[in-house]
């Protein structure tokens, strides 16, 4: 028993005492953030939550993303606000600004500056006395404190100042320096000066003065209702409490141990509330004072990384509406978000071996202690929480060899809560009574190789991972060791050279899941199954090499990869369903993901290359990303991490454990607000007076700028926007500005919303936008254009129609002229022939000495010739003249042929022959044809009958009937001369009828009827003509 106690004492080596440290991670602003000035004098936050700074070069505004310089347009020589702006005070919808020689008011709504009334001599004196403080009390009075002239009340209606000068003999020059003006809940106004405080009435008059004996600078303070006091920054008096009940000062000089009065923490220039029992103070360093325990600590200025505190010579301290601490100084501006000191860091250094510890995993041990797997010692590290003591439980095979790196690199608990650890090719059991490692004889026969992970199933069988060497299975009952290569698990892996297959977890159904392969493998009941080899259903991604896996719920698993984000594997009814989530569809900061755990609240925590991610399993979206800014040792969390049963998440960094207490971690649940800060059209700012804007068609380049009041870790905020009318999909961005160009005419709605650093979204704000149509796309332009085009088309159509009509008229005229020529040709042919025959007839009468017949014939002949000549150039002829010509022609032909035929003319008496006209020479060819082809070949005397009667109102009907031989007999005779005459004359006449019908739109009809007797023998021919009449003479 005695020996065992000595052995235990030797096995446990105490290394060093460490403290669990809170990280204060600051955001430091400079030119990259738009702040090009290092002298920061004052700070204000407006009603919306925007931050305003008074600097050595004027006014700056922080819009939730970066600083913008706001230059005054009211500056004039001797009164400039754009230089050494020392005081900024928020007063409802305006800011009061003061510099060393000017006072101005900035209207937040209209973005306009207004100058103080310098014409008033009292106001001018206020400016010359250097305004140092503004304050509006609960009764609406506006106070102005100066450095050289105490304080004033400002009459806003008359724009005049009234000064109040104390008459207390204890006042001195320092009493004139007004540092700050505050008010208690009882309505008392207190003026803090360099040399004490004044209690004033609301009217500005002084009730009493409480001075300090020491020559000190009381430069800041605040009212503490709970403790009924005023806390003051008292210079070398440190932190001073003024008790409002006893009216006494109580000083607390901040003297650090083993220091003197000149230590940096002692000269306090500014203070503000931190919590119920604490407040921040600024000196040459930043510090926290706990008045309940009467203790303090400081945060020194360092430059170890970008989140270090770098702003010494603090000018003011301010808490914004979210409780973030803003630290203006003469070396720039810093901000400490209220969240950024919750992650605790435990430094790990093996003092005995002089090694920085690289942790490989953490396990909760003995309530709140940690066991730490590592390879930076000769055993297992034990961190004792209460003692802040790091101890080595030595590897029994390397006891006393502290610099030998034979540490326990992995451990696990079995179902009996027994702890086993592995180191190289050995497995150890931790004796929790003696806190010592014991070898396992059945696992130490050198049959194992390079073990780095250990997993137990419910039967406490061992699964030991050997990188690039498959894994080992050790049966807990038989103690038999089996080695599996990747190809032993699946023959399809014969071409895979890595031989990586890592046991990760035993699920609720006692299946062992393996990763480091394509997809994942599950081992249950002696069989391996391959899962997650298919493409993801939502985006087609595949798992080329899995890394880690957890069981979220029964048959619901989450798998990490180092190149393609995370995958969700669901098993149902013998089928598997795979889904992939990456930077693109779930806001992961990186697709390189290592470890994954599920916390007590059902959230997934994923270690990625760009931060530690809190992932909502329901929404499949990232809610929070923790990085170095939030207190982790590094931005990357793609390393080993462990979730302990107490819901503490441990991230294993080289030399440090970052501890996140998930149950007590305060997430940012404040719903952000968002508003439009400016709208630019063609890079020209438009005044935002309402929620809509109408633009011309060429004003189609627009920029929307917005701001949010979510200031806690503001650089982790994000926004989503869309322009309804262009796209219905939301687009996410880290910027607070977006531009749209080449917008088509139409109506649009721009919508935007903000999300704070922990995934809380604001409501949607929107702005209606109307881009007017260009005049060439308006309805009236289309109407005018349609009218013009219609007019052009109609003009073109009318032109073409007229051209066609003209051409048709020319054609008709040509046809008419042709008909006339043909008519004349007919006449020309008929007249010589007829004259020749007539002269022969006259000669015959003379030779017979028949002078009477010759005279009669010659008289009729001359009269006919005259009628023909009189109408030779006319297309139409009076019906009476045409009948006269026909009668003369028939009489002459009858005389000529010795009255071989008789003839009769029957004329309808109802015809007005003097007023109607018919085409000339249209009937004569048919009478000639009847005589020559019908009657002359008849053996007996023939008969010719011509009837002219009214057919209907505008037409006459002409019948030419003969009792000759008929058309068939005439063709049989084949008289060549007769046939020629017939064919030529009748052909021309028929053509004339066709042309007249076309050009005059007439309907002259000709029918030839063969007359036959009862025996069907020819007895003559009958021609019927239907001829339209004209009531006017047409030439």
C-alpha cells in the first residue's frame, strides 16, 4: 500500500498553474473603414442608432459598414466646424456641433447645416469661450457648457444665450471648465467641472457648489440611480463617488500592487457603465472597476494582432444602445462588442518538457476537469479546473522521460464509463481511482500499428483507426484482433491506394460508421454497407472523401467533407436520400469542413477553414460564425473539437484550448433596423422625402445605399435584396450598397433586409421606382406613329392605285384607239370595195342606157358616202344616223343586185333616236354578212328583215334576219373570196365588241341563230344584238 501511494505521487507531475482567460477582442478603425483621422474627440448616437464622431478634421458618420465624412457647407473664415470638431451631441433629429471657433446644427432628416447666430454678441462670446458640452434636460431646457465661461441656457425661440456665473469664493479658473452636464431622476441638474460639481435649478441658477480640494481635473461622470450617487473621473483622484444623500466625495485611487502614483491606471479621464457592479474607466489604459469588490483590472495596449487594444490616450468612453463599448482616443477609434469576451482560452505549455502542447482532443473528467489527448508530453494531460493546474499522467512505458513525445493521442469511454487511451501501437486503460495509466496485455504484443483513434460499440468491442493502414477490430470477449484493409471492406476499392477507412461513431442502433472514404460505410451485424455514394438530390454534388459524421436522430446523419461542405444522409424504407449544403446554398464560410457536433439545443457546430459555425438543422442555414474576432485563438476552426456533456465546446488549437460555454453564451437576439441612407441617380444624390421615385427613361442608373443600427460585430452582418420587376430571388451581400444600370422602363420595387451577426433578420424595407417610358415607347407616340405609318401606307397605296388606274386608263385608251383604228380599217376595207362595186353598178346602168337607175343609184351612193365620211372619226353615232346609213347601204345593195332580195326595217317608235347613241358601224357587218353569204346564193328572191327595238331602259335589241341558204350551205360553197371577207370583217367586229365591253364596262351581246324548218332544213340565219345605249355623245 505504501509503495502504491509513492507510485501514484510519481506518476502525476504538476506542471504549472494557468488561469482561464477571457479574450477581449477589439475592432480597430482606420483608413480601410473610411476613417482617415486619428484624433477622435467626441461621440454621439442618434435616435436610429447611427454613430457620429467629432474629429480633428470634422464630422464623420458610421453607417453600419464604414465611416463617411460629412462636410459642412456653413463654414466661414473664423467659424469652421470642419476643423477640430470637439463636441457632438444628439438632440432628437439634429446634432449640435462645436469646434474651437464655431457652433452649428446639423439636421439629420434634411442633411443641412445651420450656423449659430454669431451676430448676437453673447452668442459670439459663447463660441470664443470654447463650447465643451451640450445637454437638454427633462423640461426641454438646452444647456451649453464652455471651457472658459461656465455654462449658458440657450433660448431656441429667440436664438439667444444666457450665462450663469457662480459667485462662490471657492471657484477658480478650473471651475469655469464645464466637462459635462447631467440630470438625476428627481430633476436635479448637475454641472461637472474640473474643480468640482454644481447643483443647479432648471432655470440654470446655482443651488450649491461642491469643490474638491486637490488640484485635479474632473472630466467625466454619470448618474447612478441604484446607488444614488454620481461617479466621476477624477484624474489623479482616480474614480470618485459623490454621494447624493450625504453630499460627500469618496475617492478611489487606482494604484496597482507594487506600483506608484504614476502608474498608467491612476489618472482617470473618462468612465461609463459596464454592468450593475462594474464600469469602464479610461486612463492611459483601458480598465474595469468593480465598486462592489473595490477591485479593478486593466487591458493594456498591445499590437499582437488586429483585434488587440491599440487606442491609448482615451478621450471618451461610450456605450451604444446595444452595450458595445466605443473608445475614441488620440490614436484612433476602437470598439469592443459586448459579445467578444465570452470565449475563454486556456493556454497549454508543458513547463517540464518545455513544449507547447498540441491538443488532439478533450474529455470531461471528474466533474469539471479536462483530460487532454496530445503528443507533446510523455502521457495524458489533466487540467484541473479549480486549481488551474495542468498535470501529466505519465505513460508507464516512458515514465520520467518528459521530453519523449509518447503522449496519449486519442481516448474514448466504453459503456461502463471506462477510459481507454492509445499511443502509437499501445492501448492503455486509465485507472480513475489512482489517476494512472495501465497497459493492456492482450493489446500490447506489437500486433497494432500507429493507432490514432478509438471507438467502442455497445458490446465494448474496440475499433482502432490506423492511418493508411485500415483499422483494427478487437473483440472484447475473445480478445482476438482482426485487421481490415479498405479492400477487405469493399472489393470495389481495389484501385484505391490510400487504404484510409476511419471508425467515427457508434450510432443508436449500434452501427459503426466509417469515413475518410468515398461516401461512408456502416458496419452492423457482421456486414459492411456503403452509403452516400449517389449524387445529392438538391444540387448533384458527391462525396469524394468524407471526413466526420454524427447521428442527428435515428436514420438522420450529417457528414463533413474538406472540399464540398456538409451532407445530410437520411435513410428511410431501405432507401437513402442525400443532400448537400455549401457556401452557395447555406452561407457556410468555407466548404472545407472538419469536425461536426450536435449541442444540447439541437444546433450543429461545424469547424470550418474560416470559422466555427452554428448551423440550424431545420432551416439548413448558418446562424452564427465565430472567429478570432469573437474570441477564438484563430479564424480557422478546421481542427479537432469536442463537445463535452456540460455543453462546453472545446476547440483544440496549438498551445490553447478555446472554451465556448454554449448554454451560457449570449447570442445577439436584437432585431436589427434598416433604413435607406441615400439614393443616387446617375451618381447624384436624391433627397429621400417619400418611398417612391419617378425617373426619366435615361435616368436608368440608380444606386441604393442603406444602413442598419446592428452594431454588435457589425462586420459579420449581411443583407439580402431584390429588385422586383427584374428578379423575384433574394441576393445576399456583405455590402450596404447596390447599383442597377440600364433599367428598362416600367415599375420596380427595391426591397432590402438586414441580418445581424447571429442570424436575426430585420423586416423588409422597400422603395418604389418608376422608370418612365421614352417618348418613342409611349402610347401617344405609338398612336402618332401608327397614324403616320398609316398615312404613308395609304399615300403609297393611293399612289400605286392612281398609277395602276393611269396605266389601266392608258391601256383602255390604247384599246379604244386600237378599236377605232380597227374600225377605220374595217371602213377603209369596206369603202374601197363598196365604192368599186358601186361604180361598176353605175357603169352597168350607163351601158344599159338606164339613166334613171344610174341617177338614182348615184344619188343614194353619194349620200351614203357623205354620211360615212361625216362619222368616220366618231366612236359613237346617233341611232337615227346609224339607221339612215343602214337603210342607204341596204337600198344600194338591193339596186346593185337587181333587187334580188327584198328588205324591211322595223323601228320601235318608243326609241328617242336623236338622243341616244350606239357604237358606229356595229350593225352594218351583220347586214352585209346576211346579203353576201345568205341571200346572194339563194335561187329564189330573198328577204332581209332588220328590227330595232327597246330591250330595256338602257339597251336596244337589233335583229338581222335573212331567209338565205344558211351558214352550213355557205361553208360548203367554200367561196374563197367570200370566206376571206367574212372572216376579216366579222373577226374585227367581234374584237370591237370585246374591247368596247372592257373599256366602257358594257355588256354588248351577240347571238347567231340558224333558222330551220320542220324538217330541220336550213331556211336562213338570224343575228340578235343587245347593244347598251349612251345618252350623251362620246367621241
